[in-house]
């Protein structure tokens, strides 16, 4: 039997076992996971800033932000709005891009017809990041839009008239966190385009190295440089060491250039290699770095990477109930629970790391030791599946947390464009304050933001489908990005 066939059979058996023991059983079919995959990528079209192409599938959106950067004489058109507002925040955008690329790197073979759409979603961001990184020497543009002014309005991106301030980090005002994450995104994307567009790939990798060098030579946190423009929205709470190590790890992975191996060797221990840390997000990259570098240890026995494998095991074990190292919190319905705000971001990143680690373990024939118990790759896959299935509707509320998927899904998503009438249906401008009547309306959003995964339910599995409750009802690009890889995996490894 091929390993793919073995996997499929195994998933089938696991599924039957799960179904007989679960009160909320709803095993999704391969076709349903494919549908979720397609939708998870379409969502990114709803977040697009700039001039939309003719093959745009979310038709209710139109061009926006066409003069972004012009008052500063730089072209910063394009990129993504992070969530339900109209600001282009560099740190979450770059992290989103890194994880979209990682999804394709690990699970692109399972994406079939969606691979082109996945690459397009990455390129929408990397085209922008390349401009932001190369417009001015020793400068990285990291944000467009004044978030405080933006948040005072409820406006469609197409109507936006709030200040499109441009924020940058430079040698005098460094931002090693945002710069190293941008380097990580460009390096990871260079792997994605290596075969399909080699010259673009080379450009991405070369730019990545330059941006990383800038991040490393001029150290500081962008939260200090930009203060109220980025905090409390995307404050770099974890500092910049985690991004420097993550950036170097991605460039090492993409280039195999020994300089970056040397960098990881000499800086790893001061940049978080020895920490145990249980939350992987746009802010904190440590668990992701460990899983990524553990591949080097597993495949090439790179001895100095053993520490990353050991700490990956700790992270993975923390998620598996029944082991002595278990320390995560789950809701009664079985959802990983980290916090009340946008909890599903942690669910999708951890599901992605479980599947990625399972892949590395499987291809090297190893298991994880959690205290006294042995945890197999299959167990990690099952744990990830529970999380993915919960998101898609296999949960006590019988509610899909992906917009447009299944029969019941959030109708009052905290998202300006989705909740206001489309510019095509209502061409007249809806000014800043006039939008709030739509915000307060109890009617469902007029435009379906297909594929958006929202913040999700609380620690008791309760969800209030309320636009005002942004903690639960707001989508974000970094919630979806790792889900793209997870959905691809299950679409290809579900035998019914
Ligand atoms: C490896 O990376 C270093 C640092 O960016 C660079 O100076 C060097 O030219 C690279 N080597 C190769 C072979 O690309
Ligand atoms: C939350 O869920 C619990 C258990 O299902 C239920 O008893 C409770 O009333 C719910 N709370 C709210 C505020 O809806």
C-alpha cells in the first residue's frame, strides 16, 4: 500500500472510532474539506486592497486604496486589510503570508485545482511586500492607514476617506520584529514560486536576505518606533528575538546558505531556542520556529537542531489530553481555548503545527514521547481533525465558524465591507458615521465574506453572532492562513 493509501485507510478507521464515541459526530467528506479549502482561499479576495483583477471571484468588492503611499511618493498600492477594518498592518500581513506559504510548502501537493488560487493569494501579498521593502534603501514601509481614525468610521474600503498615513521602520527607528517577519514571508514564498516562477522566486529570496540583514543590524521593536500607530492593535508583545530566529530559519530553509545556519547556531540560545512556549501567533513565532527547525534534525540529523525537536515535542505534548505534559485548555465541546479574543487563530495555528509535525514524524518513522506515553503521528492528525471539524460545524452549537460553509454560519460578521451594501448595489458614498446604521442593524450582512473564519466561541462553546462582539465575530487573515494547509490535508486524506 502506498503511504497515501495507508493514510486514507487510517483516517477512515480513526473516523469510525471517533464517530462511535462522539456525541457530535459529523465526519466531513473529502468533498466537504475541498469545499472548505476553496472557500478558505476565496476569503483572501475579500481582504484585497488595490486594483482588483478581472478574475476576482468575490464580486461585491471593488478597487480601493489606489493612492496608498502617493503622498509619501512611494507606491504602496495592494496588499491585504488584516481583518474587519481598512488598515494594512505589516506585521500580521507578513505573518499571514508566511503561513500561507508554509501551507503550500507542506500541503500544496494536496491542493489539486486550488494550488493556483493559493499561489495568487500569496502573490497578492508578496507583490506588496516587495514594494514596501525596496522603495527606499534601509527602510521598510510597514503600515498604511491611521488605525485610530479608521476605527472611528464604519466605511467600505471603496469609500475610505480616513488618513492613509504611511508608517515605516528605518535605521534610526528600527523594527526588527516586523522586518524579520517580512523576511520570513519573502523567503517562504520564494520556496512556493521556485518551480512555477523561478525569477520571481529569486527576487523574493534576494529581497528577503536584504530585509533580514536590515532587521538584524538595526535592532529594536517597532512598538517603540511607532507606538500608538501599532499599539494596542498589533503591538509586538513578544519582542523581536522570536522573529529574528524565525526569519533566519526560513532563509536557511529557502536558501540552504550556510551563513544562516551559522546565525541560528550562534544566536538560537539567546533568541528563544530553549524556551517552552505554547502559543503560535502573529506576535510569537517560537513554536513555529521549533517545528520548522526540527525537520532539519529529523531529516539531516543536524545535531544542533535537536533542541528544536525536543521543544517541539513539548509544544505538541501540551496539546494532547491524557499525557503527563498536557496543559492546554479545551472547551467542553473539545475546542482548544487560549483566550476570549479571536481564539480561533490559536486553533488554526496549532492544527497546522500538529499536521506539519505529524508529516515530519511520519516521513522519518518516529514518534513523540510525552512523559511516559508515546504519541504517534496519527494521534496528532486526529487531534488536528477535531479542531478543523469543530470549526466547520461539528460542535455543540452545530454552527460552522466559516462564513458560507454549511447550513448555519455567522451572519453578522464584524467586517466593514461585508456588512455595508456593496458599492455595486449602492454606488453612492456612505460616509464615516453613516455606516454605523448598518453596523447596528440586526439584519444579516448583505455580502457573504465567503470562507472567512471568525474569532469563534467562548470557553463554554457559546457564540454570539453579533457585529459588536468583535472578539467572536471578526475574521482575520491570520486565522485563515494556516487553515488553508489543514483543509488541504484533510481534503486529500479523507477516504469518503
Ligand atoms: C549567503 O548569505 C550571505 C549573507 O546574506 C551572503 O553574503 C552570501 O553571498 C550568500 N552566499 C551565497 C552562495 O549565496
Ligand atoms: C453558555 O453555555 C452554557 C452551557 O451550554 C449555558 O448553560 C449558558 O446559558 C450559556 N451562556 C450564555 C451566556 O449563553
